[in-house]
């Protein structure tokens, strides 16, 4: 199963540090959404969520940098398995 979320960017000024910070915040929130959560007593589940978040954010790094470089207002699709 792949879970997706769309991060809107059209309202952000990606040329500015403030816009880039807002983009990063939105990406982190989307990653949290698509990776889900696990109960505090589910150690394996917590580890899986943590791994999902790290891998998903790392996978977005290149697209994030490209969007900032061209300051595109197109939405970004965030997906995790």
C-alpha cells in the first residue's frame, strides 16, 4: 500500500528563506501524515515509522532542491509505503 499526500507550493516564495522554511515544514508534516504513527508500546512499529520518515524525507531532498532552484509553484506529491 502506498499512501500519498500533496504539498501545495504555489503560495510560497521559494526564493526567500521564509518560503523555503515553510516548504520544509509542509514536507515534514506530509511525511508524518503518510508514514503514520505507532503506539508507544509498539517498539517495532515506532522504528518502522521513524525509518519511513527518514527515508521519505531523504527521497524528497532532490525534488525539494529542484523546486527551489526553479521556484516552481507546482504541488509536490509525497508518498510512502
